[in-house]
């Protein structure tokens, strides 16, 4: 039996050309019917590739692309939505286009050149124009034939753009993504099918609507997949369209029953999956756009959307409602799903909320939103409704967790994380921080509660709470309310007992530890009560926060943790030596100060301060903090000895040869350490081996990675002058040999320079004091 001869499609294409010419001269319904059958024949053969004849390539070299474009334009006849009589013919024209470019880049290119995708976008925009404004969230009424036109149109765009950048770029320039999402909202509004299940033809119509929504999101995903990361296919104009449907997943929701549960479970699954896909895709858009686009972040706090009532609401308000009240649709409990399928959907729903939380945090982090997110003037609701909501979420978490009736707080950690991160982002001014810690909010007791600081609390929740605390306490020197309120809550001892500075290996733990260190650093800055709370042992057996931070600095491989932890030591020293230092201090207070000072006068603390100086050659502010703290320590005789020994201790990470050389010199004569020659890196810049090197580099200020301000260089001189007041001349011999040439050079270079008069004076005094000693 002979094989069937392959069909030649070129005559069909030629027939379409003839039909086009005929229709241009004399349009007739019979001609359009012939167009329909001819296109159907071509489309059917292109749908499946023939192993012996490459119909796609053959037709790609004909006039078919331009013929299809011309026929489609002629069928529309100047209008955007076709007449009912022509929908069948148009659908077949579109089918040819969709199958013609399937997996064929050359045909995609010729279709684009013929402007076929562009005409399709115009066709879809016509359907969009029929969507009511404002959109009433009801499915736009379309006949089956029109739904097929829309579906096939989207099929063309999907096939044409898949892995083909030229088509993607053209469609994106036409804002096709927004057009498609509007269509998805109008044709398949999430959960709307529940209200139409008893209508005639429901299965056919809603199968089409569901399919359209599915293809739309696949196309949008394809358009987003661009090699140009700076290209964004959507703007804030999409906000109302993807925000309003979120409220459909809040109470009241449709019941868990459907007439198709038993009669057509696959169809019911199709509808439920359509709702789920819309939710998942829209939440993903929220997250990505909030992360990438300032315009989106700004407009999310300003634009409104329909809310099923006469009055629209702000999109951000709708998002917060979804985060708080959104729940798994009851229909997911349908027997058509087993436990694993149901669990997968519930997990996906939680991930959608997590995406929305990230978007909210980004919105609160946008400085240009301050005027919208923080509204002053209302004594009963300071900051406005958004701030009140965030505060309530934090306080409700504590109330629920401590209530005998409600132990569900753990399930809403997400809300508290959202609220704490959001408030942390918006607390950019001291008056805002003060307001949050003052009535009517007074959130300090909640933030310092065991529900947030107990060792068993999830790290992500601690991260949010400690991040908020760190933002609040950075203004503690400017607002007495902040320091006083948190001292009343014994915050630092509670942090010490929280386990936050325990040895952890998780990446998240490093961030949490840094936040907690930041809290301690700011609270101990010029505040003696908080310094006592950090350094002195409380009633329990928990190691002090200060000792825990010291241990963390010693073991941590994180430069940030070591540097920020060292700044805690700096602030503790400054507070103990400078704050409220009176000749006749109350006995109890003096005992506390003496006890805390004794804890600081150790080799560990001196070494930490020296390391802060030596490793911060790119950060003058850190070098300066180390210098100031060392200067204060050097006013104490024991402190001066400790500082002197730490000055030449090798930097962490120095080569073994340098370390041995330095250790050998110190051990052979601890009173007069030798000073090895500084090393350099490939770019010729000196690398400090120890704090003394760094102090010399800073004073000289030549060939440094950064320029050291005049104040830092003056403080170097002050430090060495203070050191020699207490240390013995014998112990300073080698130090003196290293410093004098540098100081003399600075004197020479700053002589007569008005801007460097203070430096000249300080270095002159230093040289004179060394020479006279």
C-alpha cells in the first residue's frame, strides 16, 4: 500500500491572495466563508509538522504573512471589535498565524515585519475598550465566537514572542502586558464563576474564559522574560487591575460546594486553578514591581481600586486587608483534591502573602511616600491609618500569644514581620520614633516582650522586631523618651537573655545579631544607664550582653559583626569615661561605674579597639572612633599599658611571617616592641599590620585608600600625647622612633596652611612633648 502524497499548501495560500483581491473589490459573506475554510485547511496542516515536507518554511517564503495581516485588517473594517458574522473567519486567520510561527523564528520575523502581531494588539485593545470604567468586577459579556477570537489572538502573541526578542520588544512597546492583564480581569475575574454555574452553556463558556486567562499569564510571563533587565513591561497603571481581585480571597468567600464536584471534577479543577493562577501571578508582579520600580512603590500608596462598594479604596489598604484577612478559599476543601494537593495550594497561598508583604515593606521604605504613609496631626491616630494598622498588628501579636483563649499568634508571624519592617522603614525621623514609643501607641512593652525576644522565637520574627528597634534607637540621643522608655523595659538585659548573640551558623542569624548589636551600640552612646545594663550582671545567671558581644567579635568571620561589635565597646568606653563624671558621684552609681570600668580594662577590649583601627583603613570614621576610645582608656594607668601592647598586635589575616615577626619582637622586649617594615598590596598602597601602622598612615595621610579628615589626624596627635603621660618612657622608645619622623613631616607640610593650623599645632606639641620626655 503506497503512502499518502503530502498536501501542497501553496495553492491554498494563492487562493487566499485571490480572495483578498476579490474582497477588496466586492466584500461578500460567501467570500469570507471561503476565507474561513481555506484558512482552516492551512491551519490544520500547520498544526502538526509533516516529517517529509516543511510547510512552515515553504509558506514563510510566500506572501502569506502580509496576506494574513491584510485579511485581518479588512475583516475588522476600521473597527476594533469584529462583527459577529466575521468572527469565525477571523478566528481561522488567527489560527493560521499562530501555527505558522510556532517554533519557527524566521516566520516570527516575517509576521512581525508584516505587522500581524501589531494588528492583533489593536484587536485586543478594542475588547478592552468595552470593559466598564470603573471595572465592576463582573465578567465582560462575550459570545463564544468572540471568546474564541480573543483566545486565538493571545495564542498568536504567545507563539510569536516565545524566545524571540524582536516580537517581545515590539509588544512591550505597545504596552501589550497591561492590555492582556485587563482582559484577564474582565474575562475571568477570580471567583466570579461561582455566581454563574447554573447558566446554560456554562461549561463551554467558562472553559474558554479559563483558557484565555491561562494563556494570558503565560504570555505575560514570556514578555517579562527579557535579556534587558532594565526593561519593565508594566507600570503602576496595572495596580488597580491586580489589586482589586485580592479582596475576593477575603471574607465573605463563595461556599465550598459546586454542582460539578461529582459531575465534572476536571472542569471544576480548571476553574479553581484559574483563580489560583491569577492570585499567584499577580502577587509575583506586585513583588517584582515593588522591588524594581519607584513609580510602582509611590503609586501603590496613592492609587485607588474598586472594592465591591460604592467607594473605591487605596490599593495599599486593599493589600493590607488581603494580608490580614485573606484566607484559603473554602472550595479548596472540595473532595476533588487529596491532602497533598490541598497542602500545595495552601503553601502557595502563604507564599503569595509573603510576596505582598515584601511589596508593602518596599512601599514603606520609599522616602517619597513619607507624606502619604506618615500623616501628622491626629492625636488619636498619630501617623495616620497605615501606621495605626502596623502598630496594631504588632500589639495584637502579643495579646493573642498571651491570651488563654487564642494561641494562634504564631500563625501570623508574617503580619508582625511585615509591620515591624514597615515601621522600621518609615521611622526616619526622631519625632516618628518618639511617637511610636509614646501614648497612644507605646509599643516598647510589646517590642521587649518574651513573645519577640524569647530564645525560642523564630529568627525571621526577631529580625523584624530588632530591625525596628535599631531604627528607633538611632535617635536615642536626640529624644530622651526613647532611652527612658526602653530602659524602663530592661531592653538590653532582655536582649542578653534572648540568645540573639549565641553562636549560630545560619545566614539570617548574622543579620539578627547585627541588628541587636546596633540596638546596643545606639543605646550605650552617651547613656550611662544603658551602659550599666549592658555590662553589669543582672539578677540571673545569663552572661551580660557586653560579654556576649565580646565573644561574638572574637569568633565571628563577619567584618560587619566585628566592626559594629567594636563600636559597642567604643560607646561603652565613651559613656563610662565621659558621661556625668563628677567628683562626688553617688556611692551606688560610683560602684557601678567602677565595676563596668574594670570589665573594659582588659586585654580583650584593648585588642578589639586596636583591631578596629588597624582593619578600617578605608573607613576614617571607624579609625577615629577607635582613637577616641583608646585615648580615654589611656587616661587610666592600666588602660595605657593595655593600649600600648595592643598597638603592635598583628591584624587578623596578616601573613604568618608578619605575625611571627611581630610576636617575636614583642616577646623579646615587651616594653620596647620593634616595628617591622610596612607591607604593601599590588596597587602600592600600604597595608597596616597593626594599629600603630594605621595611626601613622592616618597622621601622614599619603597613599591611603581614602583621605583622612583633619579631625582624625589631630586626634592621632592627642592620643599619643595622652599615652606618653601615663606610659613609661622606656615603653615608648620604639613608638617614639616611629612617630617623630612622621609628625615632623606633617609640621613641615602644614606650616602656613590656614586650614591645617590645628593639625600643625597638635603635631608640634606632640613632637615637643616627645623630645622633652
